[in-house]
C-alpha cells in the first residue's frame, strides 16, 4: 500500500515537472494567412520552450472581438490575447487585463521600443496593460504609372490632392481620381481630411477631437471647411458607389486603375504589390497636409496582453517577450504590413527605403505629421462612428444638411466630455 | 394516470424538455436583459426599467428599420407566393424528367442564408457584378447601378435574393396541396359544365386554402426573423437604409456592444409577431397546423 | 391552342430553372477564376484561364477536412435526435385528444417567433461559466432543441395524412402495439420521416451564428464557421470563398434533392392507399 502511494507521488511529481503547460492564445484580427504565420511562430516558440504548448484560437474576423470579450467575461481559459486599441478600455474596465508593469521592469526589450509604442502601452493609468506589436498609420498610395502618364506630380497638400484627383476624373471613361471611403469605419479616413483644416487640434491624451480652446472641432470654421472638402472629393473625384465603399472596393479601385489615389494603412502594401504584380506601378507618399501645414494622424495599433485570471502568467509573459523580440516582431510586421515597434527594426533597409519610407517620414517629422489620440476608449465612440458614417452618407446623397450634421457631432462630444460651453 | 395518459405524457416529455432548456430558458434570460444595462463597457447589469426601449425607439434608424421590416416581409412573401404557386401549377402535370427538374429547381432552399447574401452581393457588385453586366447588355440600363450603395436599391436587391431563396418552399408545399385535390371533385365540376378557369376557382382554390393560410403564416414569421441575407449582403447599409429590425438587433451587438438594447429590440419583434399571429388567425379562424 | 400552351409551359419552366441555377453557375466559375481575372473588365462568363488554385488553397490552409467531419457529426446527430423526439410528439398530437393539446401546439408555434440571435448570447452567457462551450455534443444538443418545434409540426402533418384504419387493421390482425408501429406505421410514414430528417439536417448543416459563438478550437469548427473566416478585416477572398461554398453546398443539395421528393410525396393526401 505504501509503495503504491509512493509511486503515485512520484508520478504526480514527474507529471508536474514534465507535464506540458498549455497556453491558450486568442487572435482577433484573424485572416487565414496570418493564422498560418502565427502558428509557425508559435511552433518555434514551443521548440525553444519545452514544457509549454500553445493553442491558438482564431475566431472568424467579423465577430472575433465580441467573441473574445464574451470568453473573457465568462472566464474561459484564455492566457494571451490580441488587444486592439479601441477595445483596450473595455478590457481594462472589465478587469480582464493583467498589469504587466512588474514584468516589464526586468525586460530590456522595453527600452528598444519606439516612443509611440511606450505611449500606447501605458495609455491607461500609466500601467502597462499590453505590448503593442505594430502600428497602422495612414499614408497616401498613388499609381506611379497613371500619374506619370498624365504629368501629375505627387500632391503635398490636401488642396493639391483634390485638384490632381479632379484632373484625373472622367466619368464617361470610367476614370476617377480618388478611392473614397464611405462605408464601414469611414471616420478614420474622412477625419484625416477634415481635421487637417482645423488650425488648433489638441493632440494631448484624453483630449481627442477637442481643439486647444477645449471645444469639439466639428462645427468650428475649420471643421466645416474640412467637411466641405471631403464632400467635394466625393462629388468631383470619386465614383458614385464609393459612397458605400469599404476596404475591398478601395483597393480594387486602386489596383484596377480606376482610382489612382488611395489613403490606406501599411498592411495594404503587401496586398497591393501582390495584386499589381509590379512594384514600379505604385508609390506611397506621406499624407498631404492641410492649409495650416499640418495633418493629424491617429495611430491605430494592436498588441498582446495577458488575461488577469490566467493561471500561467509567467509562461504567458515568456510568449509575449518572444513575440515582441525585434527579430520575431520584424518578421511578423513584414508579413502583416504593420509598422514594427522596435527602434532597431527601423534601421532595416526594408523600412528605410521603398514604400515604407513614407511612414518613416511621418514618424520623424512631428511638426508636419501630428499624432493625436482618437477617443476610441470613450463609451460613446461606437455610436458616434455609426452616426458619423450614416450622416456623411446622407450629406452626400443630399438628404442632410452639412452644418446640421457638424453641429450634431459637436453636440455629441460636448455631451461625452461634459462640456457645458 | 391511465395507461393512455401515461403514454401521451412520455411521448411529449422529450419535446417539452428540449424546448424548455434550449429555447425558453435563454429567451427568458434575454427578456430580462432587455431591462438591464448590459453593454460590454461596464457589465454592471443593473436594472434600468424601460430605458433600453426608449433608446431603441429614439434611434433614427429604428423607424426606418420598422418600415423596412414590413416592406421586406410583405414584398418577399407576395413574390415568393406568386412565383411559388406558378411553379407548382406548372409542375402539377407529370412530365419526363420531372424528378430531376424538381431536384434542381428547388435547390435554393438548401443554401444557407449567409452564403446567399454573399453570392448575391457579388452578383450585384457595382463594378464587377454580373447583374449590372447583363442589364447593360440587354439595354435595360445605360450605366452601371451601384445597387448596394444606393439607399433606394439596397433593400430591394436583398429582397430579390430572398425571393430566389423562398420560392421552393411555397412551390413544394403548394404542389403537395395541389396534388391532394381529389380527382372526383374535378370530374364533378366538369359534369356541371365548369371550364378550366371555373374549376380552378371553385375546386382548387378552396381546397388548398388552408395550406395557403398556414404556409403564409409561418413564412411571414420566418422572414421577419431572417437577418442572414441582409446581414451578409448589405449589413444594413448604406446609411442604415436596408436594416430590418432583426439585423438592427445584430448591429447593436456587433457594432455598439449593447446587449441590453439589442434584447429590447428582440422583445419588440416578438410582440409584433405575436400581435400579427393573433390577428391573422382570428381573421382566418384556422387552428394552425398543416 | 394546346400546342401553344405546352410551348409556353416549357418556356416558363425553363425560365425558372435558369433563374434557380444561375447563381450556382456564377459561383462555380468564380471559384475557377484567378485573382487578376476576378475584377477585370469586361466580365468573363467563362474563365479565360481556369485555375484550381482556389481549391488547392482551401484544402491546404484551412482544416476543411476536419470541418466537414465535424459538420457531418453534428448535423447527423441533431437531425436524428430531433426526428426521434418530433416523431413521438407529432404522433401523439396527430392521433390523440388531450386537454393541453392546443396549448402545446400554441407553444411550439411561439418558439418560431423568437429571434434566433437574441437566444444565442443568452445561451453563451449561461453555458460559458460552466465550461460547456467549445463542445460539439453540446452544439448538437442545442441544434436538436432548435429543430424540434418545426419538426414536430411537420411530423404531425405527416401522421395526420395516414388513415387510422391502417393501424386498427394491424391491431385487429393481432399485432402487438410496438410491432404494429415498426412493421406497419413506420414504412408508411417513411417519406415523412425522410422529409423531416432532411429538413432538419440542412438547417443544422447551414447554421452559422450559434456555431461561431460556441466553437473555439480549430478541431471543433464546422463548415459555416470555416467559410466565415474568409470574410476578413480587409477583403473577401471571392475565389476561395466560392470554392468553399461549392464544397459545402454539395452534400446539402444532394440531401435536399431527396427531401423535396419525399416532402411532396408525404404531404400529398390520398397517397397512402388503404
């Protein structure tokens, strides 16, 4: 009997030492190709960390974040998960993210992060709630061949963008200038153009959409001017059905040559190259600036966090360190098309030349390209985004008054911020 | 309990258990949610009375969605019925290869709503869509129509897809009903001197009337609760012009993370359907059933 | 005159057939087109360059084989279970009179009015904390529950079509109750059973929202969830999606081809001779 007991203890001990721990990782910006890449990276991690296995869960994109939040709220087994900027506040409010500040103190990779990465990671209460893996910042894609054929230079300002796009527009021949975005998430495009016309946007944290006068920008004179410009871009330079265009339609328009100017994120680069087949057919320029010599860009990003209730916090941190190491992050970013997070990565010629040079310009010229914080973490934001899209579509259809819409948006944010002026 | 009563009880028990657990229990939970502040930001779950309902009503898209629900349902139903009935009439008399023909022409019913939405989205595509191409080639339009980006067309494009999907259901049910009409009734009518049309009106229609009533009743309810096609085809756009109440429900969850308001909309849908069913049955004095 | 009517009839039948099959045809050729030809002008009605790349991609990078096995398992299990449960209650509803009959029927009817999506979040919220998610058996159980109401209604109609005299005759001939059920009633209701089974199967096969919500691991996903992965943040891969749709469609189409024959047969009164 005693022997049996001892053997049982031995087995138990051995299993605990050698038994594999399984980490559960949930991604949300799911795509079949990226899942393949992640799986590869995870296999490499498993090879260098015996005793740890990683299970990757990849919900279909359309409902992935909803799924993740439900899993977290019902305390399903999740150890590492993808944290997107507009969901960070939700995760923290629901107390599902572990504060990584302790781990980060002993990590030298932290100092290699670009400043923007450190800023976003510590956005909430100054605590490190996640480690970003990449940035999505918009720039201007253009068709080199089409511009050359028509003797059109690369626009430096919004006014030039409008004029050149208009010159290229000939509806009778099915040719237009600008790949307008009127469909889902249109605000991340329209607001770039609109806000560049406002002279005094306040880029400080927690002041998203406010001017330095402390009021929402939407119905200031500059905001109205910018909105008018956006409307002009639609009517004079874009195909009629771009009213409802999403990413796919924008990219199709660009690749087919119908709309040679395209505002998009860096993850569009690999896709455009693959579809065009010839890298000489296109180029990327930094975002044109507004009448005041500035343009305001938000810095979309995503990263990896640890579930607050995870039973394997140390092992989860090992995984995150692995994914955030400069080499792995560079590989991931190159595939993903996002901008990498470490300073050392930017020394790589891949990012210093070619299409990525445009973003390098944007990241290193803060007087022209001002990074501001879009208020995605405020509870009213999702409703605002829906309303903004619907209102713009109605303005373009002639069903809503431009000034009325701008006032409603400003009132919305006045209420959100509790401004009584 | 008598042996027979016990028999009945045992036979019904599994059904009752299943629908209580799988349908009624979650439904009650949802109805409770309609009165709670249940969104993903705060998860407080505190009771807020009818606020979710008033939020739903005050959403400008809500009125449009209600109107659209009526258009969507009535138009789809009418077209599905007319086309389904026509098809059933055409199939009434047997012909060579009818088995194969019906297997092919009825297949739309086997396709999932989500896939139908995507297929038709591709076909209605503003630039690369085949429907635009065909309309142009036939000279019916001068330039391409952006069906899914135009508020006046979006909902109707979805209705086309829905009709394509729903015709087989009616055709099958009505064909069975038509074939059930006893031959003797037709012969009696012929003896009385009725021509084909009179036979149709006085024999066929009255006989299949119960089936028509029941299928339209259940189909109406299914169509109202059928968000799949619109969801994958237009997602309610543009500018919310193609939302129906059930897709608005989904949008509140996926886009605004607000389960409370979504559940409130669900309750509203149920109330509307319950009223409709009551009125419909009163008018037709049928006991429901096939 | 007769001739004209026949010609018109053939014409009308052809129009219906073309309309029904055209989307299928379009999906088929889309699945054979390459990425560059997909958006080219003018639109090609047959691919200039037929490519099997989409199918290869599908079988290579998604666990489509696994998804198919899961779908078959879940759909088969739920439709058989629903059929059994529905036959029991359908039989009793058709044959017996009892006080709660109308109420029960009304209850079944009400279940159809509940918006499906609303149920799903509640189901998840209730099952999540007790760890009953990511489980194909649980999914099958839920599907069964969802299919039972309408299947019961269907079986009731099928049973009503069968004259009671057949059962009485068998009983008179000395069959015991159970024997009667299997030897006599069963074969006669076969079309009805087949029809209800197929109807339930196709619905389970195509169900999307509940599967997305409940299934996490790759090894558990069903086909609709797999297809939904093609709707990405950015783009819909129309080529691969069309290939996937076709592969998923074929079993459903085949099964439904049988179903429609039996539904018509089963619902046709007087089809059962005494």
